C-alpha cells in the first residue's frame, strides 16, 4: 500500500510515496482562520490543491508532497501528499489495512468524516515508533488518487493546542 518511509526533521517518520512538486503562491485568507495563525492560502499548482497555512511555517517541497514544520517547540508538523497506492475507494482504507503499515500504535481510532462535501478517513493515533508522538491523519480519495493530510505533535500532550488549527486546515482543502 505505502511503499516509502522517510525522515522529516530529526524525529518525524511518516510513510508516503512521493512523485511531483509544489508551488506556493500566496493570497489572503478569512479573518476567522487567522485566529489560528492561518494567514495565507498555499497552492499546489501541479496537484491543483489549496489549503490554509501561515507565512511563519517552514516548508520543504519534495516530489508529490509538501513537508511543513508548524512549530518546533512543541514539535508540530504537517505533510500533505499524494500517496502512490492501490487504494481507489474510501472503503478500502480499513483499520486492518492501516495496521499492516505499522505506523500507528495498537488501539488507534479510524472514522469516516464528511467535511465540505468531501469524505475523509480520519485516523487518531499514537506513533508506533515514537509513543510520545500523537498522530492525526486524514485520507482522501480524489480521481482514483489517495491523498494524505498527515499531522504529528510531540509531546503528545500538546495535541490540544493544535487540534482546532488542524481541523481548519483540513476544512480549507480545496481542489482547483
């Protein structure tokens, strides 16, 4: 399903298979999102994706993904990626299939959520490799392609500080 794991910053391990590049022209964003520090719209010209972001974030562009450091203390990161996968329908992304990846600690939660007419698979978990890291991942199928919106926070107790911002980012995802 997911073929590559890579290191993002010194402690962040996320699985994604990468292929493409991102461009980030910025425009303004609504004041309601600015409350969460989201003061820009980032646009991926190649994949045709926009999302709320901040001009203070550190972005690293790799093939078919953008890696973002939201904060270094506490550590909060975001990866938005098109994932090379055989998964073509949300029903295929089951808890059993996610267990095979060994990314999530046993006992993780998975649920279907609908946000702005898009159906996501939402995963709330602790990292299998780094138990002090909290993971909040959203998966979306669009045009037979699997996309991941992957958040991590360390230490895990800091998740409450970011969960509403993460929700706003996911709500802001628009395909153009």
